[in-house]
């Protein structure tokens, strides 16, 4: 192995493959059902009489006993976003491994600003003699959708995604999986990655 200098910060997910996520967590807020209860009245007379209390039939709740369901379309959005995230990362891995900085390869996955940013990042790596081999493992994918915006997070294990300098492995200190985060926006053509921060400072998950 060679150590030309410290591995560049431009490496995506640092230097610390893509498989299907082992776990996806989806939060669903159930609707609250209202219950109606009516009580009959008793009648009065000069002498005490037995009174009868009757209960009106309770309105049936068609949702009673059923599992809460996600809002219409929510499950479809989450599934689409998970797949978008995995496909986008798989393409980035291909580009970094091959040293291909053509942003057009990301056109079906990301908005223009993201494509330009990733293209410039990979081009810089190539110019400095860096590339990678292998692939990372992405797991514990979580998706949070708010209207036409979404945040996608996951853990990324780069143990088998080695950094190279001029084709030779670089000595590195591996510290385990790290969080990854992207943001997505829904447009006329569907969901696209709209932001991919270089660091995971905004991540709310832990991978330790």
C-alpha cells in the first residue's frame, strides 16, 4: 500500500457496497376514531316506579380492529425514494471507481446542481490521481416525506470500498459505518435528489 498524503476530503462518505437495505423504517400517524354514546331518559310519576335505562346502538366504526394505514400514496413515495437513493448511490460508485466525471450519468437521479457538484468532485479526484475500487454497503435506510420534499438517511459501510492512489490501495484508518444523508424534491417528472451534503452533520441517525 502507498500513502501519498492524507486521503482527500472529496471522497464521498470519507474513506472509512450497494446492497438492498436490511431495514426500512416508515412512521405512520393513525387517525383517531370518534365514539358516540347515547343514554335514554326515565319517566316520573306520583309513586316511585322502576326506571329503565336504555343505550342507543353504538355507531359502528368501520376502521375498528384494523391496522392503521399510511396516507394514500405515502407508501409509494417511500418505496420510490428508497429505490432512487440506492440507484443514485450505485451510479456514484460506478463513476468514482471508473474515474468518470460525466454528470449526465446522474441525470435520471439528481437535479442539475447535484450533478454539477458531483461531477466537479470526481473530476478533482481524478486530476489528483485518486479513485476507488469495490463498493460500499448501504443499510438502515430511512425516508421522511413532507409534501414534495423528502430526507433520506442511511448507514454506509465503506470497508469494501477502497480508496486508491494511482491505482494502488491507500493506507487508511477504518472506523466503521458512517451516516449518509440526501434531500429529494418532487417535480413534474417525479422525485430527484436535490441536495447531497459532503458531510453528514445534519443526519439524525447513528450507525455505531
